[in-house]
C-alpha cells in the first residue's frame, strides 16, 4: 500500500518511490498511476476507474499471492481515505497470507494547510462529505458535533457532479456555529499543474469552484488571517 502524496513528485516520500521501484506490479486508479508515470518503466500496470476499489484490491492480492511484489497506489496517505483498511480486510477474508506493508504519504489536509499557512496548528478533524459508503444522516450528525466543538474542520470529497447539496448543507451547519468571517481555505489538485487555491470565509465559500479533487479547511474561533496567511493560534503569548 503506497501513498504517493497529493499529486506532484515534490510531495512524494523517498520511501514511497523506493517501494514503487522495488515492485513488479502497480495497481491503482488510472489518474493516480498517471501521477507516477515517471516511475513505471518496466512494470506491469493495472488501472481502473472510480468506485472500483474492491476490484483493485482483489487484483493486487491476486498478484501478490502469485509471488509478485505489488504496489497498490493511493493518493495522499493510503490509510487516510485510502485503501489500506480495505486491503487488510480483504486479505484477511480471503486468507491470502501475503505480507502487507503500508507506506505513508502526505495527505491532502496537510498539503493544503501548508499552502495556506498553519490552519491545523490546534485540534482539528477531517470528515468526508461523500455519502457513497456512509449515510448522509451520519455525516450530518458528525458535522453538527464538530461545528459545536469549535474544531478546525478539513472537508474531504466536498462535491461531485452528482453531489452538490451536501457541501451546501455542511456550510449551513458550520454557519450556525461560527461567524460569517471565519477563514476558509479552498484547495484543488494541490501539488499538480492544475493546483488552484482560494482563501475566503464562510460567508463567501459557496462561490468558489469545488469538486472531488478539492479539500476545504474551515477555521475555528482561534483562526485568523495574518499577512495573508491562514493561521489557527495555539495560544502562545506573543
């Protein structure tokens, strides 16, 4: 399980690149394999589209069971909204008996936070707005709790072509607990040539273009803008 970071080669770890170099087979979402195109020479490649995570994991386990060294490629960190847990569950269920190693990567929240400044300096939570696997009622309940707890919130998978209302409702929930001027960072395709960044606030965030490659970081009562940087204070006396 290899986390390749948010996209660009500059955010890949040496450990991730070494694991790919040592692998004979690479399995992954087609876009993610494209992000490591400079590392794939001489390897067997197996790619597939969105929503085919189970098939990719099974394929990786099949090749690993045949004695090959396989890298199952994930964006960001394989254990944060990635496929590490799914692969372990499937390996256990199948009695695959293959050795599994999980290579950590730079996740979208930390990559985006670094572009904006230091919004995650204090307690924060990450939550996905995708309701493909988790009921929206459960996600809404968690959002309400996080908003009331005054945690900085990193929103993953905020919107897709079919899912629009979820992001709007998430903003509505946060607005009930936080001032309109609360800082918000909107980062899309961080680390790639398509990177797009916007620093805005809760009142205006719905005007920003947002999709599945976007992460949205919403500040709390300790967050502010300092010389153009989005910062959440830890409370040091300065």
